[in-house]
């Protein structure tokens, strides 16, 4: 009788409750994920779209497309649509050529100074988004130090070297976004199978043909990934067009419309920008599914070729020195400005007055540190929520089978495809009145709206990095722990979590860095009582306090370098290629 009872416990009716007990946490996570996506991503997008067609009460059912007709009939708005697409495409080309070229140079050949260049190639990641663009403007813009030096030292008209409008925007985008291509292409080249090139060469293929028919096709996924991130980043760019006075972009038009109190126009532009971004994401996803480049051989990676030719070394030296200087200049500019006296760098190539007054502000009281602590607090709250949701969503997406997984994956990644201005407008539209997703409160104008925006924007980073770690983890490890009597929670905590913790932390650190320096969404939704660091930099610079803004910028640089060092250390422990 006892044996029969034990058998019934194993094979009897209790089987279904046992499955429910093992899966309750994943089912709960999926339910929470759907609620969060609808409440803070999909719902606000729908609210913005509805607001764009809302009209006077005389309209049929309260909706009208007249505002849309006026929008497309306005030459300024149609020009902004074309300008945004053009700038994004050109940014992909410029950043792609530069990033791919640097990756090939540093990955395929060994030469003196290569390791130093490898470190310097990652410096743009440490550049604060807002202060970095300011440094480019002060270096190369109207009245910039580089054009002024060309006039003072060589007698050339400085106006010939001024960067303004689209040219200035493209230079900033190329120099700050090329790491997207550099990182993906470098990883692809390091993982490429050298035996494929050797086989092609043994069959009589020349170097050009090997590059065109073997190497470049294998780089296609990396190039597509870099192009996607660059296009989305360029579409969402606001600071570069603002400072280089290029208004023919939709992000500028959104801010102008919101500043003028025309939220319907802002909603129309945001919806249009979202449609373009989603369409580009869909095109890229479709291309990725149609084209598959994969090696099935097990050859090793290609070793770097050592340059022995003296002329080749001289050529590389001549190329590397100006490139190195160009990469380091923006951060050097921020550091120099932080110790330059007010009015001490007006009519000279180099500063004539130096001071530590701006750094001394750090010790004048808590008011100086308030923007720093605000950004840190908001980022910690946002990243904490994103770790819970992003890691949980990644586990559910990688371990559970259910219908609509692809649609849910796109929905999770959607905030990353949307410009920050669109995310901000969506949240303003959804939470300018009481909402059940805000527990009946109004969030606009409160502290909560900024951490919520950061959470929505950067959750995809943690989700994707965690998902990548889970994809490399064999589910049999978890099943083995359960077969030995461990509960789901115990096996997850003791087996799965330690193995994916580096992936979670890598995404969390990147999200934290982006949150501390976030400006595009913050400029639309911040409140005077809770000014983030990026807004403080912007305010100080516009008030003429460039020194104080530069000190804030250097604080951002130090924070980013600390995070990059931590990420690099974690990657080295995990056997991954170092970032720096």
C-alpha cells in the first residue's frame, strides 16, 4: 500500500500541480512583462497616436486627420522627415567606413603602437553625450579653436574650416558612433575562420576576391548590427543638431512643438518618427532572416600579420598619429575647459588664464552635487527595475515555449528602436492625467517620470545581454539540478543565476552609464526640483559657465571610465574580449 501511494505521488494526478509549482514564477514574470509593456511602452505609443488624430468635438467620433494633412502640407515638416532620414543614412555610411576601417586595421595587422590605438579607439564611449558635442562645437564649430589656429598659424581664413549644419552633425555622429561598427566588426574578424581564406587562396582566388566573396559576407551580420544601432542613434540625435544649428530633423521639431505648447503637432511628429524607426527595424530583421552567413567548420581564428616593411610602418604611423590626436581631442578639450579661467580663452589659440575655481565648486556645498546625486539615484532606480524585468523576461523568452514569442521579443526591444524624444512624448501623453499604471496619480512634473523614462529606454540593454548569456547556457544543467530534487527557485538561484550574472551586470552597467548621461528624453520631462546631470551641464553652458559644465562633464567621464573598467574586468574573467 505504501509503495502504491508513492507511485501515485510520482505518476498520479498530482503531476499538474507540480508543474504549476515549478513554473509559477515564470508565468508570473510573463504576466508582469505583458502588463509593463502595455502600460509603459505600447499603451503610451497608442495614446500618442490617438492624440495626433484627436480634434475638436465637431469631428466624427472625436477624431480627425486634418492635423496630419496640415503636417504633410508643411514644407518645414516634410523637410525634417527627409533631413532625419538623410542624416541617419549618411551617419551609417560615415561611421561604418571609419569603424570598419579601424577594426580591420587593428585586428588584421600587428604593428608598433597597435595596443595603444586599440585603447584609444574606445575613448568615444567615455565621452559624455552632451558635453562631448559641446567640445566638438568649441573645437570645430563657428569660432572654434581649430579654425582659429589655422588662421593664426597658417594665415588661412578660419571660415573655411568652420563646421556647421549637416557637416558638423555628421562629423559628431561619425566620431561618436563608429564604435558600434568597430566593436561588432572586430568581434566578427576575431571569430572568423582562417581556414576559409586559406581554402579560397589555395583554389587560386586573389586577395580582392577573397575579401569580396569570403570575408565581407561573413562580416554581414556585424555590419547589419552596427548599421541598425547607428541608424537608430542618429534618428534619435538631438544634441548635435541643436548645437550645430541644423533644424531639419524631427527631434528638433518635436522639442520646438512641445516648447510652443502644440502637443498635437509633437504627437504627430513622434508617431511619424516611431513609424520610420519601426519600419527600419522590420527591414533589418527581415534581411537578417533572409540572409544567413554561418561557418560550419572548426578552424581557428586568423593571426595578425606582422608588418616588416619600413614604408608600411611609416604610412601607418603617419595615419595613426593624427587619428589618435583627433580621438583624444574632445576629452582633452573638456579637461582644459575645466581649468580655464572665465574669459581666458577668447582671442588666442591656447588658454591664457588658468584657474581651479570651477573644481573648487565641488567643495562649496551640496547644491553642486545635487544634479550628480539626482542622476545617480534615478539611474539606480531605473536599472534596479530593469534588472528584475529584463532578466526575468530574458529567462521566460529563452526557457518557455508559447505563441507570439517573436512579437513579444520585438515589443521588448521596441524602446531601444524609438528615439528618446518619442519615448518622452509618449510618457507625457500617457501620464499627464491620472493613470491606473501610475496608481491613479499624475506622473508628469514629478520625480517618478525620469526614472520611468530611463527604465523604459534601457530595459532592452539588460534584456538582450541576459538573453545572450542564457542562449549560451545548456538547459540540461538546470534540469539536472531538478532531477536531483532541487526546486525551481533553488536551481535558478544556485545554478542559473551565477552563470548569467556577468551578462546581467554587463547590461546593467551599460544602462547605468546611459542613464547618468541621458539628455534627449530628460530635456522634455525633467522638473526644476530634480535636475539631472545632463540638464545641469546644458544649463551651465548656456549661462556662460563653461568651466562648471566641463567639471560636470569630467565627472561623467570618470563615472563612465569606472564602469568600462568594471565591464572590461568582468569580460576578462569570463574569457571574453576586453572592451578596453
